[in-house]
């Protein structure tokens, strides 16, 4: 497994070793001990989630408040997405900064998003199947988010505005300056 550090501490892109031949491919998508050893942190993923979305869908920016905040290990099984994580850790020197990475079924990259980050993605292909591991269960009372088009973040979702699709719920999320945070 190759770890790629980003400009934000603890936010890591992971590239697995992929073995290919004329039959197809094989790779280890997750192994706890090597991940913990490589990152210097212990992750205890307890739930896997999967979604399928069509081109132009933007999901996020979502997170759960402490004590139910979640670390996530995200990847794409089919298609392509632009995946974004925003640092919400109040004492972090990179508070309010974000990192985006293209994840696809072809590049097999994974994005490790620690607790204290908002997360979202946009679908760049006709459809995308997105999978992620969480280290905490979903708690509706802890649900929070930031609107995807917050001008202070200025995230380029790689989707023309006319093609953007998002939920009614996500349209109502606050800007970063008004968001609930307790990290």
C-alpha cells in the first residue's frame, strides 16, 4: 500500500498494490494492521456503506458531531467521483481548508478521512458506486453539514452548474461560518 500525504495532516490518499493478469485483477482493499501501522493511528471500522449515484450528483458536505464523529475510508467501485474533505478541527492550522481527489474504479485509490472533517463527493461519470467504511454508527441527532457551494470554501466540484444535482436537505445546509462544530 502506498500512502500519499496531502497538505492537511492526517488526510491521506491510499494506493493499493494491484496485481493484474489476463484473468483480471486482485488487490487487498483493507487490512487493519497495515493501515494502523502506516498511519500511526488505530482505526476500528464497524460499518460499511455503499451508494450509487448518477452524473452531476453532489453529496455533502456531511459529518457527525462528537461524540459520534466518524473516520471514513472511502473508495469507488465503479465510475469516477471527485471526493472532498474539509478540515473542521478548530485548533488545526488547516481549519477550513479542503483537499479533493479523484477516486475511480480504475485507479482504485482510497481516501482516509479522520474524525473532524466534513466529507462530500461529486459524480464525474455516468454513474458511480461509492463505498466507505465508518468507525462509528450513524446517529441522526449528531448529523451536521455545510452547504456544498459555500463561497468561503470555493470548492470546484468539477461539474458544470447546469448539471449539478443535490438533495433538498443538502440545499438547506449552512455555510461554514454558521455550521455546528465541536471538534
